[in-house]
């Protein structure tokens, strides 16, 4: 089920999209800066907390709203750009279950 706050954002997106369709995000993406790909309203719209952003992705995916999925995932990619593997795992709350000797080897290789 979709929370009311998330549904409200989805409706806001769809209403605006109907009157001003979002510029298509060209692939492959050369820059993950959202503002370089879409109009200002969309860049401002998707500038939300990480939890809400993930909820928007799930809701938009379930409702098959591809432009919103694309916008939200572009925003996520902007957030992880330049992060180390450890920072990326922390961002996505992924446990690093790599054995210590593998971690040491991985650090030496980078």
C-alpha cells in the first residue's frame, strides 16, 4: 500500500506532467545532475528526503509511471555519485559481509 504523503506527491507529479511534460532523460546519462536533464520544477520536485524518494520509486514503479521512476532514479544516482563503495553500502543500508581478508585485498586493489 502507498502512504498518503507519497500518493499526494505522485498526484502532484502527474498533474504537473499533464500540463508541462517533463523533458525526456536522454540515455546514456552523461551527468547525474538532475537540473541538467529536466525542467526546474521537476528538479525541485524530486529534491526530497531519501526515504520519500525510495517510496516514490516503489509507488511509481507499481503504478507504471515511467517518467517519475526515471526522475527518481536519476536523483538517487546523483546522491551516490562520487561515493566510495563503503559510503554507497551505507547509503543503501547494505551490510558488508565480505570476510576481512577479502576486504583487505579489495582495499589494496583500489
